[in-house]
DNA sequence: CCTTGCCCTAAAGTATGGTTTAGGGTTTAT
DNA sequence: ATAAACCCTAAACCATACTTTAGGGCAAGG
């Protein structure tokens, strides 16, 4: 009925070593042990682990995930704290997503330049401008392949 | 006319130590030195540095950014290679953005639960289910705060 | 009984991306 | 000519997140 660490690794895509690392880091205090000292994961544990993976995927640090899990373990009275923690994290993630989108837009601009019919000419011009910029400042020109 | 490392740090928001680290890592082969051995950044250098920051912001590894810069330094003939490199990176970034969006949606689902009027009841029920899941498997129940 | 395939811990090692420290020149204003 | 404010390198150090290694126990089949 309970899952072995290997089974959970396959179900989640996490390495066995990662699961043990998370456990040691305090992320899996809810995982029980069988009579041999082996970890025994229940379906409920998988649900919590899934939440941990979501937090990890969105860039939350181990220490902060641990804080969230501690609140969960402390019982229903910590609901407000969990909400605050997740809401704050949400804002961080959204901001980072926007920053990435902005940088990606600039990369797309370059890609569009490279894809244009006169890409060659544009790249050559960039090159000429960078060279001129060096000469103008009386500096050695590294753009002389 | 050229910018000192401190000026560039302020303009870009990068730490001076980070700029030196990038230089040592081969990301800034285009930055010249003045007669005292001080780095002298031109406006063209800032443009290239900006591209580097975009790649960094989107999660590109230093080693891959260096590869891109190497192509730039090698001249206009490498335009096709640069395009391929950026296009491949773009796909990686878009995929990661989507994965983050999926995880964020799950976090939002939890937030919505915490925000509902009967949040208390829902959290208590979650708690009860997790406990039952342990008992069902004859395992010690850690949810007993 | 013993091999095979699981499981365990503790500790060391790896990868990445920086930051800090130590020691030392340069430039500028007083 | 000296202090303050810059700049430099090399190398050590740090944080984060894992992975690998070493040594060993448990369980089932032949």
C-alpha cells in the first residue's frame, strides 16, 4: 500500500538521492518508516511532495519550502501563515516571469534581425559600429578577426 | 569617454566583482584596458553586456554565453551559428516559462482555497485525510500537533 | 547459506555562480 | 608628498542544490 523510495522516484521524476536529500533537509518530515527503517510513502505524502515540487519548480529555496512544510505540519491553525507565504512567493514568481519575458523579447528582436533577408548586412554594420566605437576612444580594436 | 568598472556596475546593476568574474570567465573579451591596466568600457561594450545580461536573465549558463560571445568576436560570418544558438535557447526558455506557469497555477489553486470563506474547514479536512491515509497504512501519524 | 536487489546513513565530492580578502599600483586633491 | 578614492590580480571562501561513495543491513529466491 505504501510506496518505496524507488517507486516514488519514478512517479515524480526526482532522483532517489534527491528524495533522501530533501528528507535530510527537513522537507519530508511526514514520511514514515517501516519496521526495517525504510521510507514508506503514502498517497497523501505524494500530494505533499507534489506541492514541494511546484514550489521548487517556481524557484523557491529549500529553506523556504521547509518553512512551508513546517506550517503544514503544525496543523490547520497555520492556514493564514501558509496563505501569506504562498502569496508572497507568487508575487516573486510573477515578477521574475515578467523579467524573463522582457529579456526574451530582446532575444527575439535579435533573432528577427538574424532571420531577415539582409541579416548579413545588418550584422556587418553592427561589427563596423563596434569597431568605430573602439577607434573613437583610442582603444585597441578586438573586432578584427 | 570610456566608462570605468564602477560606472558600468551602476549602469547595469551588476556588482563590480561580478563584472570582473565575467571578464575572467571569458564573457568580456571585447573590453579594452587603458594605460594603467584599468578596464575601459565603451558604449558598444555596454550593448554587448546588455545582451549578456539578457541571456543570463533567461537562465543561460556562463559557458553558453561565452560560446555566443566567441561567435560574435569571430565576426559577421558566424551570424548563422549565433542565430541557431539563440533560437535553441529561446525554445528552452519558452518551455521553462510554461512549466513555471503550470506550477504557479497549482499554487494559485491552493491560494484560492486559503482565500475562500470556508478555508478553515477545507484545511481541516485535508488534515483529516492525510491522517486517515497514515492510519490506513498502519503507519505512525505525524499529523498530530 | 548465499547471491541479488532493495534499503539505509554519513560524509565527501561536484557544479554553478558568485563574493571576499590580501596585497598592491594609480590618480587627484590638498 | 600624502591621504582618499579609484583600479588591478590571484586565490580563497561561500551558498545552493544535489550526486557519489563507502560501508552496511534486510528480504526473497535457488
